[in-house]
C-alpha cells in the first residue's frame, strides 16, 4: 500500500519570506500523480499544484513550486513571498494509476502553516 | 475549475437515525466519485469509491452496511449513514475527478447526539 509522510506538523514563516513543506511517499508503482492541497479554516480542499511522475520538470504555479525527486520519493512544496492568505493546512497526496483511473487519493497527515505578519 | 457541491454543510441527528449526504458535480459528469472522512485535526481517509450504475468499492475497515453509497446518475452520489451513533460524528467530504484532478465538495459536518 502507498503511504505519504509529512514530517512537519507545523511550520511558521514571516510574511513575504519563503517556506518549504516536505513530503515523502512510498510506492512500488512507476507512474502516479502527486498533489498538494490546501485546507483553510473553511475546510474546503483547494488544489495548489500537481506533478505527474513521468515528468522530470518540476511543476510551478505562480508563487508555488515543487521539488520532485522521484528516486528519493520526495515531493516538497516551496511557497515564495508568503502571504497571510497562505495560512492553512497543507496536505500532500498521492494517486496511483494502476486502478484504471479509479484510485482515490492517499493523503499525508498535513502541515499547519502559520504566516507571521 | 470544475465545481463539486455537497449538501448539507452540517447536520445534527439523533442516535439511531439515518442521514443522507449528497454530492453533485455541477459542470461536468463524473462516473466515479470518492467519499472521505476527516476527524478533527487529522487527515482525510478514503472511505469508498462510488461508481455510477454499479456497486461502490469500500476501503478495508469501512462497514458497507453502515455507509450506504448510491451513484444513480453521472452527476450525483449519495452517502447514507445508517443507524448513526456518536462515533460516526465526523467531517465527510466527497470529490470527483476532472482532467485528472480531484475537486472537492465543501464537506458535511455530521454530529450525532
């Protein structure tokens, strides 16, 4: 079974600075997707960024970028120029492709990101 | 992006009664939807995969007779918590996939008293 590990229960960063959230995963599959989701206090899950395992290039979305190290099974999220609105729980998630597209997501335990004004 | 709507947002029910939660994909069709459960300050755990026109697939340890899933159309899946007990109190979230990305409903906070 796949597992996703987020080793940082909580992170704090000053507004406008950069923060990196770590995520490692374990899988025997060669092709899969990785995601970062944000869950603010409203508890609505919001997609931040996604990475296809077959792509070597790291995904970027504006201030958000990932460092995907497939051999190391590592998928960290970097948030640049942190803003107060970035404060939330961040979940790393894995989806395999062996289920014919019907696989649900496996989530890490989450990292609570605090932005200090 | 694709929109998934979940209803109700919160519900309080008495122990022993049943509660139905609806999950709709508003602007796309979803042959597969997913139901998750989230305990306070914890992660989301996949409960079951809802398949349009066929039986749902439940994760290990999830009671299929307790959590009834019906996916009668390409835009609607329902989760019914039967004979609810206080330990069923939790936050339930559905999702549907579009363009390979899971989009989530707003979630339902269930409190069983």
